[in-house]
C-alpha cells in the first residue's frame, strides 16, 4: 500500500516546469514554519541552554 507521503512525493516529481513554482512556495512556507518554531522555542526558554553554552565558550576563548 502506498502511503500518503509516497503519493505526494510522486506527484511532486511529476510537476511540469510551470507547476514547479510550487517548490518555491513550499520552500518559503517551510522556512516560515521553521522561523515560527524557533521563535516559539526561544520564547519558551528551550534554547537558553544553547545560549548559555555559547557564552561560556566565548568567555573561555
């Protein structure tokens, strides 16, 4: 049985050059989703340990 993801992958591979504009749209959509997730994680303090570690390494030279 073909999964939904496999069906989507197959459809994307069959896009015409004109329809391939979907790639640019999806890339932008994906980048924006990633940015929103990073922002939410930062606001929630989930990245604080990384910032602390970076500061310790910076101060240590």
